[in-house]
C-alpha cells in the first residue's frame, strides 16, 4: 500500500513570498530536489547580484554551488544516490564536512541515509558508520509486531512515500505534521 502527497506549489509560493536570503537558499534546495537546475542557477545569480555576501554567507554560498553542481552532474549521468563512485562520494563528503549550513546538511543526509556514514556530532566532518540492525529467526507471536512502516525520503521537501507491510488496514491512521507542528494530513486508511 503506497500513498503520495505533493505540495510543491504551496511550498514554492511560501518560499517566494519571503524575500530574505535564507528563503532563496530553500528555494534552491527545492529546485535541486525537483531537478530544476535552471531555476537553481537563476536563484544563485539573483543572490549574487542582489546581496552582498560577506564572510559569514560566502562559504555557504560557495558550498551550495558545489552541492548544486554535484546534484546536476549526478542527474546528467542518470544516477541515483546509491550509485555514486568514490570520487563522487569524496565530493559529497567534502561538502558535508565544510559545516557551512543547509548545503552541508543536505550532503550529510545523503551520506547518512544512502551510505550509513553519519555525522557523530563533532565538527570537522568526522563520520561514523551507523550500527547495523541484527535480525533473528525468533518467531513473533503478536501480528502487530510483524508490521513494518517506512517513509522516504527523510527529510522530504515536497512529497513522501509511505510503505506499509503487514499492517492491518483497520488499524491504520496516517497523521502528517509540518515543521511547526501543524497537521497537514490526517487520514484513516
């Protein structure tokens, strides 16, 4: 059972209504997620012409441009994040290690969720492999304990996919909240 939600237009309108530089970077992130590299390039140019990038913003701007180039190259090669070669992984690791802001966070998320290389919370880009789950052959008596729910991508910008495996239909309610805690969907399946 799959369900998809798409609120791209609402998100774009919200970001466009806010005129600060942070919202421009969020619009770039959304454009990159949608594969709209022309829009991301135009937004970078708009930032460069309309904002004076001081030493606080310049490193994030440069890092974000590197991330955008990385994303465009991966897209042009028709690759998924799970198909990166060692050079591409090193590029992504460097973007993540720069710890400059949103661009580093996006790179860290790819490394963590696709390659189990997760930031251990230290600065300087020190990463650790996530602990792997251990599965057993133990028989589970409770049928609800066999249920599996997965949500991807996490984090999500515009849409999510919810996969339910062995979940009794009469017991499923999906509630989705935005970052402010506002309910954006409440559905009984």
